[in-house]
C-alpha cells in the first residue's frame, strides 16, 4: 500500500474483504484491490467521527449495525460524479430524434415517462427536463409527463431535491438556458443557482436500490442508466438489463454511459446511436 496517506489506522485484508462483501451484497458495487485507498480515505473520516479505534471496530459496528449506520456507510462509498448535460449527445438524440418520433406517432393517453435511474445529485434529471421543455414545451405542458429520478444514496437525493447548485459547476448549460430555468442566488447565495419550479415539478426524486424492489410499474419510454453499471459485475449487469428491458415500453430507449455496453443482452435491443439502445419488439 502507498505510504503517502495518513496511516493512523490499519486496514487488514480481512476487514477490507468484509467491507467489500458488505458493499457488494448491498449495492452490487464491486470494490477491487485498486479501490483500497479510496475506501481507506472515505472510511477513515467515519472512524474518526465515531471515535472508534480501528477499522475492525468499524466492521463490528456494521455487523451489529443499525440501518442508519449502514446507510451512512453506503452513502460514503458511492461515487456520485455527474454534471449538467454530461454526454450531451444523449440529450441531442432525445430532442432531435426521439421526442419528435414519439409525438408524431402519438403518445398513448398523452403519457410520457422517463426514468433517470442513478440520478446522483439531479443534474441528469434536470437536463432531461430542460430538453423536454425546450424541444416541446407547448406540448409537454398539456401532457402527462413525469420524470422519475432515483439513486441509492440518500445524501445526493437531498441535494437533487433542493435543486441548488454552485454556479461555477454549470458549464454545460448555455447562458440562455441558465437565465430561463435557474434563479440566481443573492447575498450569501450569490455563487449558487436554484432550479425553477417549472423544472422541479416535472421530477420526482426517490431513494431506490437498482438491485432491490422497484415499487413503480412503468412502463417507461426512456431510461437513463448511465455510469452506474460500470461498478457492477457481469451477472449483476445482466440481471439488471433483464429488469430494465421488462420495464421499458416496446420500442423504448435505454441509454447507458460512455464506457458501458449491454454485453450479451445486446440481442434484445437495437443500437440506434452511441450508447443508445431501443428495446426490440418480439415478433409473435
Ligand atoms: C457516477 S454517478 C452517475 C450519475 C449520472 N447517472 C451520470 O451519468 O452523470 C453513479 C450513481 O449511481 C448510484 N448507485 C450506485 N449503486 C447503485 C444502486 N445499486 N442502485 C441505485 N443507484 C446506485 C450512486 O449513488 C451514484 O450516485
């Protein structure tokens, strides 16, 4: 292990293995040996906060664990990197191809459902909402349009729900869109912006583990599942793809992150653009 970090606590192989197994069973996230430093750094803070003497003591606490401690642990372990219009070609495809296609063929009951399934702090869901309003605002306002945004991490959802962001982290949003959909903070909040009610009311944020029960029935027209399956192993990915396939409408879209693919599950989808897949309808 590298020596440049704070070595106040010893992380034994046994404890690291326990922590990895606990994370895997609870979230599907695979922590290899290359994540040891990251785990060390993130958990050292908790060990200090809890005034524990060692990683072993922390493992014991998790074993005896109240749910609250477990959630705190998982929130610390997840990687939540995201941004507005990240992988902007996905939003272009939505605006220029998918929404016109859906609207021209006529939405059943005027209903449009989109799921941002690992939404982190909400930038993905708000980017979807802006895309909808910009492309078909007049229509969207008359329709039954809902964006469900979920994540396993309760902390990021609190941020998403508030819809307050640092202005300097909004590079992906044009000045025109910023002016239209965000309010500038004043005084102490001058460095922040807040999403408009028009965006906020299109989205419901909820805690959901992709590996657990899904309370919603769907079906969804579009699912964003970006930059999360990369943390899962192949069996977990395949199980998830099967469930995502089930909850998509026939012809619905599944959108993955830049370094992700469907593996052998590709046969159930058509690849319509870079990391965008359409559910194939089974010919009966
Ligand atoms: C790197 S962020 C991706 C955010 C966004 N989708 C994007 O592409 O910008 C990955 C998110 O997946 C969430 N996550 C990890 N495991 C999960 C699980 N089992 N169920 C739901 N969300 C999970 C993490 O909490 C994190 O917020």
